[in-house]
């Protein structure tokens, strides 16, 4: 299980800052005009940045003094998180910054909130506080998944999804540790939902998933429909059953958040399905329309692009399997293939959930 970064962990520290940003950091950043556009204006707030070392300024490395004054209370963390999430995609922010800038800003500031929660270890002593932390972390996970989905649609060239997946993993690590500590005090349905999302994010990690399923000590969660769905997705992916994989995603078992977690594997599943078809199918031409349906691509032209990138024999109508060796696309071609998404009909409900600038 992913653990919290040890640099973020301290013992016996209780925050005393009751605002969104410690006064020392706020004064220094105002003095240096180091305020993000989203923090400016009559409705703006200066929000504490994430810092690798809480005893130092996030921008200068100078000592802050009393550590507790640089760490926000649980109430301040809750207020900060609510304020941030309520403003993502609002008219005021859309006028100031792009969707990507808003997402990057929130990810940094929410990372700082998670850091403040982590260093206080409030879940060790107070179950009620721990449940409040669980609620905050669940909101962070949901927001991160939704914004990742939105940024994929924007096809921005500077979106570093791998970096944010790493931070999402740390958030999940803290959340799962709280689930283990709190046990039955946590709503079973919520625990099952988020544990299944964690598994869906990592369906390519066979050994790690097996270990975590053995270590997770909530049998009712392991046997829940959500977790069983994640396990079925893992088995379909591991066995190269692309058709079964996509059927699972189209089923009523799959939630919108499950789709987001699994989407990053679509390109690999499509490529492996093409490779298997080139071995098993005869050379009778399959139309690009039919191939697009099998691979769950939006257009026949997208299916043709994948066939071209994999060195398969084709004509204007479709692809003929077994006439040329399958070749995995290079990095550039793979990146292009990853931009080929679900059909508009499948995505309609999901896109309605995301606010885009």
C-alpha cells in the first residue's frame, strides 16, 4: 500500500493556524508580490502552498519559527478545502485562468491541506476527527479524478498526468490507512467505493493488488460489488480480454469514477486486442467501422490510425489480419492513440459532470 511521504510526517504536532495561510507565509508572499491570480481580488484568499519541509518557507527556505503556527487546524483545512473546490470552474476563476492553471493551483493547495492533516496525525487520538479527515480525503480524490478527466479532454500538451497520479496515490495511501484504523466506524459503501477506485487505478500491478487484497482486513469490503468489479477488470486486463474489459466498463457495475480510473489503460487494451486479432482472425477484411465498434473508438478513422501505427495490412475499406506482423507503435504514435476516446454517446453523461472553461 502506498504510504504517506515520510517528509510530511511528524509526531505530536498540533496546528494553531486558523486561516487558509499562516501569517508568516502570507506576509512574505505579499511583500514579494508572489500571489497567484486566483488568490487576488475582493473574493480572493491567499492559500498556503505545499512545502517539502514545514519548518521552511515554500519559496525561500527560511525558518518559519514556531512550527505549530505554520500548520492549519482541522477546521481551517476543512474551510480551505471547501473554498477551493467551490471555486473551481466558476465564472470568476474562468475569467482569470485556464482550466489547467486552476487544476494545477488546486492540486498544489490541496496537497498542502493533506500535508497539514498528515503531520498532525489526528486520526491516532480522535476517531471523530479522523472521520472528518476521511471526508476531506474522499473529496480530494473525487476532485482529482474529475479534473484529470477534464484535462484529458482538453488534450493539453503540458498536463503531467503521471505526476498527479503519484500524488493521488499518496492521498489514497493516507485514506486507506485511515480506513484500516477506523474499521466499522467508516461507512461500508464509501470504503468499498474508494478501495475499488484504488484497485482500478492500478490494475496493471498484479502482485501489489494481490498483496493489498490479503492485507485489507475488511471482508465485507472485499466481497462488495464495487471491489468485485475492480477484480474482474484486473482479470480481463491481465488475460488480454479486451472485449470483456470494455463490456465491464459499459456495464451498470461501472461508475463514472471507475471509468476515469480505467481510461488510462484503454490504449494498452486496444493494442493488445489488435495484436490478438492479428493472430486469431483470418485475412477476410474487417471494416474500420466494425473495428471501431470492437475497440470502442469514436470514429472509423481512429481505428484506421491505430491499424496504421501497428503496421497491419489495410485498404480504404478496412484491415486484413495475418498478412503483416503486428508492431507496437512508438512513443509518438502511442501518444496519438491515447487521445482516441470513447464515443460521444458513452461519454455524454460523464462529461456533464465536469465543468470546463
